[in-house]
């Protein structure tokens, strides 16, 4: 779920939009009548003193409460950045952008990508981002020693305990260096910070664009502050319920198992095989699926050409994020397939087991409920590996570093997700996204009650990794005119794999 995003937002062309379908129980949910979550609780709106920075940008610092239960108590400073609208006379307001993560700083990401947004969006909105609390320039957590690697394998009996012990190091280091700050880093508190920033920029209502993890931040804001929202686009969307607690029956599973990201990766692999065959890529000859299984079987025995199984699966995951990497992936697979005859299939002992930055863990481990007993992960490893070959173990052990995490934010938000809002929320998702799969976006549309889904008929993580002028145009029209595309709208990409 943490993802570095490459921006390619273009504006031309039109969307393929079918006639609006009638409202259905699956698309529209009644707004929940439940006690409102704590808002900013009377905290003072920070004064933003903008100064020129990084050429065309402006920077400021904003003081916000460490705890919104003590709104006038200890504070921390947020680093904020703005790219001013190019047509101030027709400016609509600010558009807050979160580029994913968690743990990604917004200041450097806006500097990197801000000028590439469509001209009309740039003309009508100040683009604003900020480093979330505890990250980057916003009172960052101190986790000296967290960089020590996770070692061992949870599937090898002699290394099992070492894996879980070293997985806990990041939490121990953050607790030693950051103390109680770890109890105030949930996305709900970032959403509260953002509402103060909204007021500080003079916006009556929030405009928000969130990618990947940023969709969870957006969904959280939309339900803590539903009356304060003008327009929101979620691109590459997490399942809000799965990310927080899990649906009934799934609560005891790690978050990526609840979201079924392994199945999404398997789907992307199948899409790669299909596109490779159409383009006659380097791996197209013969039975691709069998050749791939043989490569994995060979790598379980020993490295091939300097590539081990963990490195192979890690590189595969990276290639899935952007189909521009598929040509090279086909060449790599072809080289591995011809390196040596395949050996007999053996158990996967050392799969790719993702580890995360302290900033990622400090948010994800308090936002999401995850099992706290290593035995729960061990049991799932057996069943999931059978259900979803190749990718299941990464999803199972992805959150092992959250076992015993020392932070716990009592003010995090766990739902409901369908508060009454003035305008629909636009949800954009690639049909084949390996990290935020389409089934997650479909679930979130239902959970929000007012979500409007636009599907980009392409591959990779978020529409930012796919040139789709159609999706870009739909997003601009939504933010400028509040015209969300009809339910069922699809967009084509501007390029295809292997071209």
C-alpha cells in the first residue's frame, strides 16, 4: 500500500460514458445516523505566513495540536507547500493533494509533480500539500536503529523466532526515540490537521485529491468532516473497511489479506501473459504459465544467474506498478527460462517479505487492526499459499512489523464511511491494479454510498502510471464544475503495453 507514484496527467480526448444506470442498493447506501467523530475540538486555526521557496512555490509552517483532546496543549509544526493558481482571477480555491504512502512527504512530491498537472486545474486551483505529522519536515519521529534489517524466514523452523524478533525492532526503536508521539499519528489526526489547514488557506470547503494510501486519508476526512467537503477524487483506492478493521469474518487477518492484494497481483500476472502473447514479447513462445511456474520452482532450489526468489518476486512487483516496464520483464523472464532446465518444485522457503519505513509503520500500524499473535500469520501462510500461488506470502507477512507496535491512537477513525455529503466522491481505478485492486474500489464506492467509479481500462498502480487523457479530463471537469462522470464510465489509456 505504500507506493512511489510517477505522474503522467494529460488533458485531451473524451470518456466512454454509458447512459446513467439507475440507483441500485449496491451503489447507494443510506447515510448513517451515528455520533459524529471528534473534529478539531476548538483548536486554533494556524496562521500561514507564505514565503517564496523552490522557485515558483510558496512554503509555510502550521502549528497544530499533538492531541485534539487537548486542543490548546502541546503542538507540533507541519511543513506546508503551495503552487499558486496560474489564473488568480478565476481561482476556485485550494486543492489539497496527498501522494500516497503512508510515510510519504507531500512537500517534495508536490515540488516534483505539481507543474505537470493539467493546465485548467493549475489555473483554477492553488495546489497544496504538506508533510503529514511525524513525517519529513513535520516534527518527524525519531527511530534511530529502525534501519536494522529484518532477518530470518518465518517458514524455516530455525529462523522463525528470529524473523518475528527482528520484525519488532522498528517499533522498539521508534518507541525509544519518539515516545508518546506514536499515539497521535493516525490518519484521523492527519485529517483533523488538514481541516485546520483548509481553514488557514481560507477555503470554505475542502477540495482533495488522494492517491493510494491518500484515498484512505480522503475517506477518513470525508466522514469526520462531511459538511466541510466540496469535491474529492480518490485514485487507486483502498477498501476503507478492509484497511481499518475488515469485514465480518476477516477481522483476524492482516490488512493485505483482507484487501486480497495477492489475488490482484496474480490477476496482473495473467494480464501480462495475455498482453505479452498479443505483442509477441520475448517471453511469448510456448506455455507462458508453465514456463513461469518452472522459473519459480527453479528459484526455490537456488539462485539463477544471480537472481534469488525474493529478488525475483520483488522485481516482479515493481514491474507490475507500471506497464512501461513489461518489455524488460519479458526479456528477464525469457533469460531465466533458458538459464537451466527446471528442477522439481520445492516449498518456497524464502519469499519476498516486504518491510517498511518507520513512517509507514507509524501510521499503518495504528490505522489498521492486524493480528498480534505470530501463530495467526503462520496459519494463514499455509492456506493462503495454496489459494494464491506466488504472491500470498508477501500479503500474509506484510504487516508482521505491526506485531507489538508500541503506538495506539485512541482517536483513529474506524467508520461509518457513508456520512451524508453535498457532492459525490469520484473514484478512479485501473482495471488491473496490483496494489489497490478494482474490487477494493468497488467496495469503497459501496461503503461511501455516494462514490462514482471511473475505470481506466489499463494496468498498473493508479491512473498516474497510465497516460489517460480521458481520465484526466473527467477529473478536471469534476473539480472545476462538480460534474462527476456517470456510474459505469470507463476510459481508455493513451498507450498500451509493449508499444
